[in-house]
């Protein structure tokens, strides 16, 4: 079960479509942009949320509406700061901390582009922290067509910062279908060294144990990025 932190504009279409897709969520926190120069726009967001609230109750999902204030005269950092505080609050929820990988899904669709961008940047930055990053995934949904993509920024960061030996090990696991004996033969590494590296990569979410003894696999999401 995930907590969904979702950008929201004047309709519920995107959030409703995400919930209907599956991947059960326990709570939806809808985030709207409160434009200080146009108070009426926030009224439209609230009206849309009231419709969403009925939908969530019928699906037995908790929901709440939060706002991020914005004025064109403000520096961008002020918008990012609000996004960061909200994200930190969500990461502190017990249900997120106990959910493991991707306990908090930052769902970016259907909201003002400046809100979507600020939340994406903030979520990616938070993923630089290995503990916070494990809980975050970012989902983007297409407009006008059924398409969506999920990104786990922590995995991108891990791949970008790993050393050459770890990178070589990932490619060898893929090439040998995870046969540890064959990996040892090709690298010449002692058994203790190889298994120490495998355990470290497993803790970082990059590899996992296979179904058979002596077999380790590259995590499917990582394999797509290699």
C-alpha cells in the first residue's frame, strides 16, 4: 500500500485514473497551487477536490487537500521550499516508512506545470538521501492518452555513483544469467569479496537473490537502465 502525493488542477480525472489503474494506495494527498494573485482559481481546485473526496470515500481511501502558495514575484526557491517541507512531512509518515520501496509515490499529472516541475525537482533531490530515496518513486501520466511512466530516482543515482567494479558485476550477472560460479571464474575475485559486493548491491536495491542457490539477479528495474 502506498501513499499518493498527487498534483491536482481543476479536475479529478488524472488522480481517478491513477487509482483505477491498480497498485493500491492507502492515502491520497492532493496538492494544488494557490495563486495569490487569483484567489478564484483556488476555489476551483477546492470544488474539484470535493468531487474527488466522494470518490476516495467510496474506494475506502483516506484523502486530504493541501496547498502550495505561489506568486510570480517570488523566487523559485520559495516554491521549492514549500514542496520540500510537504515532501519531508509525507516521508515521516509511519505508513510510508514501513512500506519499504516506493512507499511514497509522487504522482505528477493534471496540475499547473510550475507545481509539477517543483515537486519533481524536490522529489529527485530528496532521493539523494539514501534513506529517504528508498521510499520515493515519481510517476508521470500523459494528457489526452492512456500512458504513464514510473521512475525511481534513487536507482538512477545509485547507477550514476557506483564504481567500475560494481558496474562490471551488474553486467556479468546479466550476461551469465546470475551464475555466481561463472562470475567468480571471470573476475577471479575470492568468494568472500564477491558475496560482500553482492550483499552491498542488494542493500542498495540493485540486485536480488535468484530462485536457485548460487544465482543472483539484477533488479528488473535496474536491468532496464543498464
